[in-house]
C-alpha cells in the first residue's frame, strides 16, 4: 500500500471519528468559546480575578441548552447564597488571630456543607464562603468587597457560558432524546433475542448481565436528558412532543424484559422446544426487527415502522400454544415449569401492547408523517 493511500485511509478514519461525535465536538467548541469570551469580558470590565469568570463559564457550558440552564441557575444561586452567608460571618464575627479564624471557618463551612449534602446542586456555596472569608487575607480587601467581587466574577462567567450555549453550535436536549431512546431500544432488542433464544439452548448469564447493565445505564441517561428537554420546553427554547410518553414506554419495555428474563431461567422441556422453537424464533425476529427499525426511525425522524409483523408472529405463537393444550402436552408439567411457560405468553403480550404504544410515540416524534403502508393491513391474520 502506497503512502498516499495510507494517508487517505487515515484521514477517512479521522473524518468518520469526528462525524460520529458531532455532539461531543460541538461541546468542545462551545467550552473553548465560552472560556475565551469570559476572559475577554472579565479583562474588559476590569474584574480583579478573571480566573473565576473563566472557570464558571466552562462549568455552566454543558452538553445541551437545558443542562446549561440548570447549571447556570445552580451555580448562581449557590454563589450568591455562599457569598451572603460567608460575608456576613466574616463581617459580624472578628477573627484577628488564628484561633478565631479557625472558629469562623468552621462556622462558615459546617452549615453550608450540611445544606449541600441535602441539596448537591448548592455545592458551590461552601466554596464561595471559603473564598469570601480567606481571600481578603491575600489581597487585603474587606469581606464585603470580596463577596461582591466573587458574585460579579461568577455572574460574568455564568451569563457568558449560557449565551455561548445558545449561540455557538447549540445542542438541544430535546433532539438528544432521540439518540438516547434509540440506543436503549437497540440494547433491549439485543437482550430480547438472547432471552428468547435461551428457551431452546440455555442462557449465557454473563452476556445477559452485561446487556442489562447497559440498558440500565442507557435509561438513566435517557431520564436525565428527558428532564433537560422538558426544562427547555418550559423555557420555550425548543419545540416538539412531550418526552414523557416516550420515556415511560421505553421504561415499560425494560420491565417487560425483566418479566421475560424471570420466565426463561431454564430452557423449555424438550417436547415443547420442538414445537415452539419455530414460533418463538419468528416472535423474536419480529420484535427485535421492530425495535431496531424504531431506533433507526427515531434517529432519522421518519415514521414508525410496521407493527403488524409482531402481531402476526404472536398470533401464530398463541395458536401453537392452543394446539399444545388441546393435545394435553402441558398437563404433566411440574408446577414451576407450567408457571414459567404461561408467564412467557403473558409477558410477550404485555410487550406487544407496549410496542404498540411505542409505535404511536415514534409517530409523534416523526419529522414526516408515517407511511400509511406501514400500518397493519386488514388481512394480516
């Protein structure tokens, strides 16, 4: 391979790498811009310590506008509260010697640390009180001047970071909900395939634990982004459907997965495996295909995929269960095996209902109307 081809291949990989990480790249640009603008503003207005303005701008510039709003609010409230409390303690209680200074430091830190333990969003209050108390010993200001300077520096940084979040490659949490939901649905589909396959070949518990952990992390991230998206909607910073139905439906699908997992602890009896292997495989293929297609639809903003293959596969599975019962093949099953056997059908039906809700949610999130052809045909049965 020639040197030019190697360089071209390397450049393609670099472009692909950054292309897959547009959100992260945008955050890097915003943080850099916020730091530069905060420093310029701080120097222009003559702040005594531009460092705090720059640090604040970096802290409040977050992955999305909604998260930046919360970070700015929490940082400003904590700073103002800490400055007022720390300044009041420093002014009202003399501390001309080391012993008195230690006592005042304890009095300043302990209550604010307790409050921060209850409400972690106010962590900065403790730091601000310490700065207001100790900084005058270094620059020979009064505690009141130190408190005012601190509030001004943080205000400049917070406002700068928030404005940069709005103006420089803005990233809306509402749009990030799409990607996070799609990731969770892909993981649920993979876990469902593994669980249903275990009914005929046994379970790989280590693989399932990894998948379940991944789904849990994805849902935690999705809930956090959903809260940021609703904060944006409340502030009229983004438009679109309510995130609640999509998040709740995704969570219910996770619960369905847990129920199926409890029902598939051990494989089916060999006689039932022979009869149900085909119907179960078709149900698995239909459901996982629907979940993966829904994830693609969410990412692209297109209409919801067809739900009727899932319904058709479940009808065939239910028909085979009915045939097994008529032939008496389920009568001799031990109690725990029979309980798990019938729980599988109940769990799959619950998942079908939730997939139907998912279809409706995705249709609401679509940037284009769903294709009428994708709806269930009247002769599907």
